[in-house]
C-alpha cells in the first residue's frame, strides 16, 4: 500500500496520505504502480471529456479536458518536456546540456515545445468521438509504463529523481506494469494495438535522443517520454487510417 500511495503522490495532485518514512529508492519501488496510476489519470480525464462534450462545443470541451488532465498531474511531465527540449536540443557539450536541463528558467526550445504539445493535445481531444475517447485511458497508462524500461538505461547524472528511481527499480516491474496498458490495448482492438505500437516507437526515439545527447536518462527525460507517448499514442485514435 505504501508504494501505491507513493506512486499517486509522485504522479498526481490527488490528495492522498503521504508516507512519512520516505527512503532512498522509493520512487523506483513505486514504479510498478505507475501504469495503474496512469489508468486512474486517464479514467478521470475520460470522464471529464464525456461530461464536457455534453455541455460545450468540441473545441471548448477539448480545452477544458486538457485543463483537468494537466491539473491532475500538476504539470510534472510538461516541466520535464520543457527542460529536455531546452537542454537536449542545444548545440553544446553534454555537461552544459545537463546544466541547462537543471536550470528552472524556461528557454526558447522549452517554450515552443510546451505550446506545440498543449495545442496538439487540445486538438486531439477536440476530435475524439465517444468510441475513440477510450484512447485517453490507454495513452495515459502506456506513457507511464514507458518510464519503466527507461529505468534500464544508464543515468546521465548521479543525483536527482532519476537516481532515486534507479536505486529502487527492479527489471521485473516492467513485466508486471505491462499488464494494464497491454490489457487496454487488446480491449480496444486494432486502434489500441496501433496506439501501443506507435507509442512504444515514440518512447524509443526519445530515449535514443537522450542517450545520444547526454549519455543516459534523468527525471526530466522520464517526463518528456510521458508527454511524447501520450500525444503520439492518442494520434492513432483520431487517424482515419484505423
């Protein structure tokens, strides 16, 4: 129960009791629950979408749903996305990239990435149908599962959230955590499986970029992975090809 509550406290703003005996590596030990937490985040977001689409035009409903989605996570992963875009896309040394990613100030690349991702998410949410809207739940769960295989990569810096995650992470969590997103993908049929495939491909590209630019991963890379996978996997549900 402690690790489940830790996962919710790390990944969401849902007011749940926090553990008073935090130990090094608890974020990694809680990671097996991340896909389940994503399921809850996605489910609450889906319920918001269902409610707002009955009250407002599609563009308004999409934006309101996005507001709730971001609020549920406190913008945690968006912060990682912005930091990574500022650092990973900079033409400089590895050491300087890591310094930029740690800097709380928002740069040009980070600002542009936030705007584009939020606009794309709002557009996707505005384009969903009652049938395809279940993709919200899959994308939120799958994106958080993708943090787990990222934990197998080397750390880009010896401290920070990535280091704490690594200290408690176990490779078998990957298999245990896959039950939720894989089950959702199978339930949703062809679109679900396509969404799963393209989401995994997007995660692989993000992690490859991080490995090539900073020789590993950080907590910010985990956040960027979540945001990119959410967007890409959701696109499968608005594409007319499936």
